[in-house]
């Protein structure tokens, strides 16, 4: 079971509303939320040592979610994190097929509050 | 949780579960309070290497099954879950011994569900079952066909309950899936199939 110090997640989404909603839902549960509004911000947080659960939006301006994961792999920043994708699409991107070893889940927006809290708590169990 | 190992015997009951993106949610339901069953469970989950130990630890916490990362040359025993390690393919030799090997990825993944399932053999006194959970692609479809062809039992996750339904759909499209079931149904059927130790 993840200890208290590792109960934190990073939400990577250019939609600030999503970041705020995640904070409101998860911080009362004792889960710290780090917000990143772009793939580059996510990479910077990882380079600064963030390790935890990452909820990654796919469609972002600039570097999208798949490109961000590829950069995490290329720069050896994926190890020690559990990554789930956030998407508004019903049909999964083809990129998932070749990156599926690195993605634990695929969450379709909009999501229910109870659902996202339960999912994130579940992902915390899979941190090293 | 507490567990005890089964006594050695001639026949083996083997369950191979194939899981990918979204499958962790389903595993949570299947293994929650999962009893000590009279079968060896092989779990092939597509996941990063750093998740291997945590997955074993979590399944052991929520179930009554002893759980560990499968080791090369290990003889399978009932009452245990063997998690296929990332970056290696897993197959069973004569339905008894785990073999891990480094080979090219199959459908972008290693371990491959198909490789594990197609290694099973029709052997007197052995019973086998295959299960396909949520995931992208079609890994496991060939494996399900094989398990059915050797007299095994096959399940796939009901499409409406999957985060990603492509793998169960591909398995279903082979016409060799006995039942499409929600996670709770898979849990119940596996317990019934294996029997409790």
C-alpha cells in the first residue's frame, strides 16, 4: 500500500477547470494534487523528482499526451509512475496500441466524482 | 492474508488471465476477497516494469492467494497467482513449469497473452481456463482459440464494463468465448471453476 508521502498525483491538462476539480475531489481524501498545464510542465515536474500517479490528458496544444509519454520513456522519467490517460474521445487513439505497456487506464471524460476518486485510490496501490 | 499451499497431485487446474489497459480496475474486483482456490493462476498484465512488485503486493493484500512474480523454471502450484514479469514472455512447459524468455514483442507487447495461453497443452487430468480483460488491440484472441481447442473454458469481460473493449471484442469475434461476463461474474465463475482449497 502506498504510504502517505507517496499519496500524490499529477494532473496534466490544459483545461484549468479540470485541475481545480481534481484538487477539490482528491485533496479532501488526503491525496496531494500537482497541476501541469502542458506536456512540458509535466516533464519539468518529473525532472524535478515527481513520482506518483499521473492523469494525462491526451489532447493538449503543443505536445499531446502521447508525445509526452514518449518523451518520458526517452528521458527515462517513466519509471516509478503510474499513468492513466484522460480523454473526451469514445474511440481510443491508435497510439495506445504501441504504448499500452505504459498506460494503466483510459478514463473517458466527463467522469463522475466518486468514480475518479475510487480510480485514483486504486492507482496509488500500484506505485512501487 | 493467510494462505496455505495445496498438496501435490497429478492433475493441474490452470487459469490464465490476460489483461491490459483498464484491466487493473477489473482485477480489483476479481481478486477482492478472492478465496484460496484449487488452481494455479497465471496473470499476464501489460504494465511497466516498476509496477510488477506493487501488483503482486496488492493482489496478495486483497485476496487469500499467495502472489509473486513468476520465475523461470518454477513449478506451478495450486493456490498461487503467478504474475508474468514485464519485458519477458512467459510460457508453461507441459502445463507444469514456468519458462521466461526474451523474444521480440508480439503486437507491441512482452509478455504476450497469446504466447502464454498457446503454451498450454491438452493433458489428461489437467483443466485449463482463459480469461481476457479490458485492453487495446487483440492480444489473447489467438490464445482463447487455442484454449478452447484443447478443451478449456473461456471467458471475456463484458464489453460494456471495459475501459477499452478491443481485446475482449477480438476474443469474442473468434466465436470461442464461452461467456462474456462483468468483473463480478468472472470472479464467481473462476471460483466455481477452480473450487476452493
